[in-house]
C-alpha cells in the first residue's frame, strides 16, 4: 500500500480476518506507522509472506474503492513524471482526507464487533439495531449517513451506545430544535444579490450565517435545508436568522421557484466550425486534443458549453477546469443555469466536508459535469468523455507544492487514458501548446473575431521616457492617460487600471548609505504600505514599522521608491477627487467573496475606476469598460526568468481584452519605458502570431522549452553553509553533465533566502524527457542514500517560475 510520506517505497500490512474479503485495491485503510496512524491506499492484496513482520491494518475506510484503475494509473504517472512520492500524489488526488477529521463518526467497539458477529447468524434486516450494526461493521459512519439509510436509526444508535457496542469520535451535542421541519424547507438567496450588498455595507453577521451565505452564492439555486445540515454547520438556524434579516428566502418543498433555462444561442460561423470538429471527435470516441485559440471576447465559453452538451448526449461525463481566480460565483452560476443539478462545482474555498460531498456526488454519477480549479482534474467523473481547460496558459494550473503537477498536462494524460477529448482554450496559448498544435499533436481551432464583429480595442503605447523629457517630471500618469480617464468620467464610462505591484512604494532605501530595507526572513525588499503604515514582505508576511532613521547609518534620509497599487490609487484621488475608485489586490481582497463583491460593484457601476494587480486582467466581461490603462508594462520584464516576455505578453493582451466588450469600442493605453520590446510591441498590436514567431526563435536558440525538457532543483536549508554544501554535493554528481543534458548551477537562487531558508538551485535542460527523468530519479536516490531531510530537496519538473 501507499502511504502519504515522502518516501518512495510501498508498504506491506497484514489484514485481520474480518477485513480480508472486504478490502479492495483502491480503498483507503487506516494503519499504524511508527507511533502515528496514517491513511493509506491499497495498491495490491496478496498472500505472499512478507520478509518482515507486517503490522495489522486498523480499519477499512471505504467500502467502495476511491481510486479505480484509471485513477491509480494516473497517480503512478504523476509520481513518475514529476518525481514525487506516490503516497503524496494519491493524497493530493482525493479531497476526502478531511472527512474523517471533521465529522462525527460512529464506530463499533470490540464488544460491539463480537456481538455483531454472533447476532449476524440470526440477522433480521428489519430490526434497525441489526441494520445499524451491519453498516458499522464495514466502517465508521456519520450520523446523517446512518439516519438516511436506516429508518429509526436514532433509537438504535442510542441503545447500542448504552450497551457499549458503539463509540463516537468527537462527541458533540447534536440537538437542533428546528431540525424537524428542516426536511421540507428549501433555502436560497434572495434575487438581486442582497447578500453581497449587505457585506458591502459591512454589516457583521455571525460566522455560520456568513458560511451559509457563501455556500449559497457558490451554489446558486434552492437547497433542501436538511440536506445542507451535514455540509454547512448550523444551516437551519442560520437560514432562519438570515431569512429574518431578509437575506435569504425560505420556501417549502411544494412550490419551488424554478430558474429560467439559459437561452441557447446561435453559434457564429467560426464557433460552429470549432464546435462541429469537437463534436465529431467526441462521437469518434478516441483521444483527441484541440487548441481553441480565440481572441478575447470571441465566445470560447459558448463553444465549451455546446461541446459539454454534446458529450452528455453521448452519455459521457465532462470536466471543465478554470484558473483559480476565475471560478467566481457568477461563473458557477452560469454553469448551474445551463446544467442544473448535474453540475458539481469544486471550489478551493470549500470546506473539506463540502468538497467530500461534491466528490461523492460525482463518484455516484449524480453529477456528470464538473467545474473546478486545478485539483478538479482528479474528480472521479464517470465515463469521462471531454475535458476543457479554459485559459490553458494560466500559471495557477501549476501546483507550487509537492507534487508539483500542472493540471493542464495531467488533464491531457487523463483524457488519453479515458479515450476522451481535450479542448485547451486561450487567447494567448502557452508556447508549448501552440508548438504542439504546429506539430499537429493538437488540432488548432481558431476564433479570429470578437462576437458580433465587435472591434478589438485600439491599443496605444505611451513612451514614458519621452513623457519625462517633455514634462521634466517623474510622474505615475502620463498626460494622455489622465486625459483619457477624465474623458471616461465625463461620459459615465468605466476605466480599469492595471499595475502589477501591491503596496504604496516598492521599497524604502536610505539616500545616504544606499541601504535597502529587507525582510529578516527572505532576501527581498519590504514593500511600504501606507494605509497601515507598515512595511510588508510579500513572500512571508513579515511586517515591520517604518523606522525614522536608517538602521545602518542612522541618517534621516529614507526615501520611498517605485509605485505600487496603493500609490496608484492615492494619486488618482488627487487627480480626480470626485471619482469613485475601487482597488483590488491582495491587500484589499481578503477572500473569494470579497473579490466577487468588488467586481460585482464595479459591474453595477458603483465605481468609475477599478485599480488592481493582475487579478483584474483575467477573464472578466464588463461591457461598460471602455478604457484600460496599464500603468507600467515593464514590471515583469526585469525578472530573471526565461518566461518573463511570455508572461508580459499574456498579461498585456489579456488586459487589453477587457476593453470595449460592450457596444462602445474601447481603447487601451500602455505606459512603458521599453516601447521597442517585442513582447510589448506585439501585445499592443494584439498580434499573437508575430509574437509566437519571435518567441519560438528565442526558445530554440536558447534550448528552452518546448525545445528541451526542463527541471529546476532547489536545495534548501536553514543554515546557509549547509544548503551550499548540499548543493555542491549534487553539483558533484552532475559534473561532468551526462550526454544530452545541460546543467546550470548550482547557484544561489534568485530569491536566495525565503522564509528563513537559504536556497540554491540547479537548472537542468535535457534534450529528451526520458533522459531528464532518469537523471532526476538518480538525484532523488542520491538524496535518500545520503539521508537528506525530505524538505531539503525540491524537484520541480516543467517549472513555471524560476525565482
Ligand atoms: P471569451 O471567453 O472568448 O473571451 P466569452 O465566451 O466571454 O468570450 O464571450 C464574449 C461574449 O459574447 C459573452 O457575453 C457571451 O455571452 C457572448 N456570446 C458568445 N457567443 C455568442 C453568440 N454566438 N451570439 C451572441 N453572443 C455570444
Ligand atoms: Zn543609511
Ligand atoms: Zn519575508
């Protein structure tokens, strides 16, 4: 069996007699491991005597396997490809880990088990006591589950408990006076997003009520209160209290308000061609990958929806992955309206219990359409026929902890295993994906125009060097941008301003000695946040007050350098005192709900201007935005990363895509000091093809992906000389580099200290994937033999981020 520990091997346990015929491959079991108890996954059962004495499995968790062969194979592939321990991969793949912890479980005591076995001989199914015992023979269960299965379970449980035959983990009083009638009540948000407005006015609601509201926003439609109970704690009480506050509506089962079905749109010719190709491939029933490259606003979503319809019509399930930030309640709602109860939403904001609930619905086949973020790729969709990956280039598909998988690439492998079709959608495909399309590994589908022939926004570059020469002032805003904003304000149209940096100033520097104020845990400068008069580390959240004198030379000349989103907003207020301005970045947005609230307010025209970091560039469709300003396009270009240009191009193109999505054409103004850089030039021309040609040449010349397989190896330790010594040891075995391999480093990582750990890195470029993998396995064996701590070595295959 496989255990969630950072070790490569599998473990052998013996099965007590009671479990022998019930344990199947793919089930989870609870086992002793050292002094701990862990949840493991059964990979095989056999009768061969192990060479060491095997300890007993403590109990079986699942009657039905949580992993079928297909998913186990996928897990093995991930473990091999990303060089990660299988146990950790399997743990990542199931969301059910929290289930045991977070709910009350009834289980048989030893006495209960004996009694059950004896009584079994005279078993009478109609006796609730017997029925409950038989259920519990299998595994510990929650009260709601038992009560759902067995009529009269409550009395039976009580009597069993009195006899000492069962025990309860995590005992709590479960008396809910309103419970009785909850069975027939349904709850839903009042139309008109009242809930959101309430939060906007800052009215403080009790925790459980907020949770219920959050749940209802993420799951539009009405819900049976009793069924909500196991998912949202205190749902009944909260619902009644919220109903009194006029935030939700309670209705009885009999007259359900039905939501309007979404009108089916006529596809335009390009959409139709794309759809027909996908539909034909679906009917073909074999693996086929498509790259749906459509400019912003070309109607990709409608193609996805149609393809999902076609997939369902063939009686197969569908999976849609979206980037982390894109799965807002508004998006979830869109799918809910289209597919009703068939859709399951897997949201990272969900609690463990809630995710487990959705997971079970999917596994049972109740939900055949799944919309989720990265880890949604592991949803146990039955008879999977289609996987759609929206904004396939998005960096949030890459997990930044072990296993460091890319959800997009895992999705492709999964689809291959399931004979399903894959659609990768983007306006700015990653170089890798577009290259695969060029080589005809993927079929390229184009949506060249915006819906209804709306023009692409006009883009203008503003050379901030010239601006400086002409005005002799170091300004955040050019005159052109200020004029344009003033124009929108006059006409009642809206503006989005993008800046890729939080905070007020970028950093604080001493003008006398040049000292920059840095984080004590990380080798980065602290960012000044004026609103709370603090300097913050954006990596570890270390905060400190701004000193009045330089800590190094005691001079008083501390200077604030650079611009952050807080400062951008601040200056904007000075230029336009009456404008209504909202800011959206990680400082102002504290959760998914908050994020949605600001967006919602902006969509409803409660604000004239929205200032934000890259959060605002993604996917939003707000018709009244006719001006998008990019305050500084140069921020990302300076990063020591070969993807800097790609990221800049994507960000600018996506940002430009936010303008002019309604009936009024939009303009985009990009301020830059690098107007000749190809990423900026091609983004302003919204010319993906030109950019791709240029970028692919660069990658080829430098042997970067897709022309090589890349891995980044990070060696970490709290002691600098230790980290350096370990990286030198590794460097030793990589020198001379094996054939077909290029080794860069070991060198100090660009972020040489992070959260109090010193970091060295080695970048490995390999001519073939196979060679890379062999070498990485060798490195891992080396670290194991030398007894390195598991945390000291990080292997990142296909890294997206090199700093
Ligand atoms: P993309 O994801 O490609 O940027 P969207 O899917 O957001 O574009 O579509 C842009 C807008 O066009 C949306 O408001 C969508 O509802 C609308 N739309 C999509 N397809 C059609 C169609 N065939 N006819 C009319 N409107 C459409
Ligand atoms: Zn100084
Ligand atoms: Zn820090």
